[in-house]
């Protein structure tokens, strides 16, 4: 298992390096010059050169990327700000604030939104799929299958607005989404994110219901499951010890992909519910042409996705030993 995780970690570092390099290059393909934007309307060539030097973008592109990588691992000295200890993601072009501190202020909102909704839709989706598989062909199975088709066709920016209007504004069943630190008020944190969790769960649950049902129906017809039944094991033992474990592999894989979807779709989700996480921060970085902030957001978001996928790989390896041997 240890060697398996080491391989995954090395692959993750390579992925993060490639993502950072691509983001760095794409930034300079954009027509807007951050130095000219920061210089203002009345900008002489001498002032523009000074601004570029202060922003650290007067060097060739490969040199700039190398300096950025060095700052991440060993820190960097800035003429305008002094020493920035590792991991240093630089300073924002727009407000001159440390990028890492800005991201850490916003990251808990996105993390709470993503993980909270993931817990809800996995529990509801897998649970409903298990019931549908056990009651295969009966009314519960048909209702769950039909509801999953409806749920998978919904969009967050439509369902979210409707849910906020009726559940929060009109009927006052739930609170409007708000950002409350968990360490300060756990109850306020829970109620402030409950509505986004439920809306996301409504959309994502459908995939897990269909996947869990199809996998369990297939696994329950396998020879080793029928053999377990023939040996006289109880229905519950057969289901949870043999069938359930065999069906969880693809579901765990889908879960790892959906974590990436949640982080990648944070822009739409946070905009819909009026939250201020790294999704909204990435939009601000693009609008301000702020390379350090944009690189920092991409690196942190990609790093979170990679870490969660390594955890998913480890869980998958525990479920199916063949993965470790491969």
C-alpha cells in the first residue's frame, strides 16, 4: 500500500507542475498587459519598465516560472515586500496582498460547500440505489429510477435560485446561504450551508442512485454471491459482506471525479448562492489580470482535487486488492 501511495503522490506532483505551467503560459497569451493596467492611463515607457520590474515580470517567461517555483518550495525575496517564506505564492498584482493568505481566507467556504454536499449526496444516492436494487422491479425501484433521471437533468443555477426563493424567502423553511466559520459557530455554519448542500445533493444523487443500483443488481447475480447464499449465510451478511463491497469500486471512482467537478464548478455554485470562495476569487483574478492570484487559486484547487483523488485511490485499493497488485 505504501508503494502504491508513493506512486500516486509522484504522479500528483507531476500533474500539478504541468497545470501550473499551462496556466502560466495561457496568462501571457491574453491580450491584456498587467503592467500596463497597473501603470494607469498616463504611463511613460520608463514608468512601465519600473512597474514591470516591481511586479517581477520583466524577465523572460521561463525565468519567471522558475522563480515562481522556487518561491513555492524555498521562498523568495521581493524588493518591495521583503522575504516571503515558503510556500510563497507571491503577491497580488491588484491589491499587493499575499496570495496565500487571500486564498486561505476563501478556501474554507469552498471546502465546506464541496465536502458537505458530497457527504449528503453519497449517503442519499447510495442508500436509495441499495434500496432500489433490493426491491428490483417493484414500485420503489421504479420511483427511484424515474427520480434519478429527473434529478440528473437539473441545473444548479436554476434549481438553486428556485430553492432560495421558495424555501428561504417565501416559506422560511431554511436560511439563506451565508458564510459562518465552523470554529466560531458550528450551528450557524451548518444552517448557512444546508440549502446549497441539499440542492447539490438533489442534482448529484441521481448518478449515485443509478450507479449503485446497476452495480448491486449485477453483483447480486454473480456466482460467488449465489455460493454465499447456498452456504446458508443470512441475507444481510451476503449483501453487506460480499455484494456491497464488490459494487463499491466504480462508485468510489465516480466520487473522486465528482469532487473535481464540485471544485471546478465552484464558480457557478458560489455565484448562484452568493458565497465567496475560491471560485469567486478565480473570477476576480481573471478580471483583474492578476497572475499570482490566478496561479495560486489554480494550484490550491488542483492540489485539493489531487489529494482527494489519492485518498479515493487508497480506499479503492482497500476495497479491491487487485488495484494494489497492478
